[in-house]
């Protein structure tokens, strides 16, 4: 199967999608005059830049071919006008990115191209010949990808980074997420019911309430819920220890659903008064919820950075002396506060707090992985300087709630992104000087 690279290369910045991809296929098709001189012209002036007629012809040719195949080809003047406007807006964005100093290094571009090649199961070195076989100029391919990444970084700066997600929007999203999850999860619950007559007097209600308060205090003190349910509950499940069994959230009694969603397994509710009496509800277990567990580590370190006076070898020797002090019994945190050149952690005695894998520089991560808890490392170097570190603790942490919050934040932001992008592009277009030359 012939896989066209520019149709499947959907790596960083959506590099070769849509208009950007179109430039690749017809990048070397400018017309030549009779004397072999390249003929071109200006299609539009855009601030201090231009859009060439050859660019417009290339885009029109490719997009017209696609639309013709789909049966949606508009009249040529309309197509030209739409494509020219897209090229103008693209040029405006690239000029803005240049003013803000947004640039993509060759190393970053090569890394992206390597990912594109890997997606296609092609060696990076073979990418130019593979593109040439498909009629695509490699230099133009690189330039288009570079521009696409630049545009994405500009959009991150001007649009994505400035989309506001309000606390009210977050609360609504999280409550909706919890409600949806509640309906689909399974809950194992038990309850104690102390019934009250329909026409109970205030004194009778007080007596029932006092009895329930006494039961609640005993439960808080650690007495067995099932045993107290058998002894005191008026519910139809009393002889089963008040157990209601496993039910979907949507199948729980309405009273329970309002309470259970706020409980953790093993929790009991506050006493609840209803028309039929007083309840205490216990959430025994849940199932169906997928927790997001993350391996985390807490470390502390000391950093010494080489400088004009202290070269790398001297910094290493100083770090060795510091490690010997600590191994000999001096307090790690006190030394870190006194000598560490990490401005963030030094005040905390070198403590970097809890962190997940991938947080630190690769050399730092490798040393963390190699150490047992409580062992002070030998000096080692990263791009920041010379370090010693100690692993204080390791744990597996439930990040389910943090993941839900992040998902809500991203979904709200994504819902606003298209409209905000359109408004942003319209503002850029209105503020730009554009003169059409067709």
C-alpha cells in the first residue's frame, strides 16, 4: 500500500495537515519563461511581506484536485479568493511569530521529522528519498513543517495560554463528571433505619432521634455496623446486617444516591431524617472505578554549579567533601540550606517534595532509580552542575482526582479554542495592511 507521507504525518503541531500539506506537493512547479527565467508575481502584499502568485497557483491546483474528486469544487474565482485569504492570514501569523522571536532550531525540527519517519516506519535517513519518490521536495517539506510548529507555538502563546477557565465552569464540569460516574459505578451499601409513626408527636420524634444519635456514636467508636443493624434497625434488610447489596448508582434509592456520592468506602453518613424515619447509611465498597495510580518519589539534593572561579573538577571535589560531612553524621538539610545553589530547594533543606517519574533531568532520574531510600549518592553531574541526593520516601499515589480536574480543564479549554482562535485571527487580519494584486 502506497502511504503518502504528508497525509499521515500528524505529529507535533499537526504538521502536515490541510493548507500546510498542500504546499509540499507543488513546491517546485513555478513556470519558466522562454529564456529559462523564473516567472512569478505578487498576489498580495501583507504588511512587510508578500504572497506570491506561484504559491497561490500551487494551492489552487492541489485543493481543486481534491475538491473535484469529492464533487464539491466551487467556481475557480471563488476558490482562488478563499485560498488567497488563507495564505494572507498565514503570512500575518508568521510575521507576528517572527516579531516575538518564535523560532524553531534545526535540532527541534529534526526531532519532529524523526517522529514523523518513525510513524511511517521509515528510517530518518531515508525520509528525503521516500519523499522524492512521492514527488515532494525535502527542503520544502522541512520548511513547511517548521512553519507549522511556529504557528502552533504562536497560537499557544496568543490563544491557548490566555483562555480563561473559571472556577464555576470547573465546578460544573466536575459535578457532571461525578454524576455520570456515579450512575455507572457499582455500590455496596448498608443502612440502619429507625422508623417513626406518621403522626408521631414531637416528643416521640425526639426519642427516636436520641436513640439514633446513640447508635451513631457507637458506630463512630468502632462498633460493628451489621451487628447494630440486626439489633436496632427497622429496615427490611435488618437481619442481613442492613445490607442492600451491590447496585448501580442509578438503581440506588434517591435518598441514598444523594448521600453515597459523598462517601468513601468504610464511611458512614450523618443521621438523615425522612418521612419514614431516620437513616444511617454506610458505603461498604465500590467497584468499576479505575483509579489512576502514580509512582512518586521524595528526594532532597545539594547543588554546586561551576563558574568562572570554580571549574567543574573543583566543584566535584567540593561536593565530595560535602558528602563526606553528611556520611560522617552532619545534618543533610542544614548543609543544604548553607551551601546548595538551588534557589528553590535550598530553603527547604534541599527537599524537592513529591514528584512523579520524568520530572527531573535524565541523569537525576537515573540516580534516583539506582538509590535505596536513605542512601546519599556519590557526586554526579547534570546540565545544572554537580549534585548529591538522597531518596527520602517512595509511594504510589492516587491521582484520580487530579486527573479528573485536568481532563475537565482541558475539555473546557478545548470547547473554547475554536471560537477564540477565530476571533484572534480576525483581529490579526483586521489590524494588518493587506493589498491584493490579482
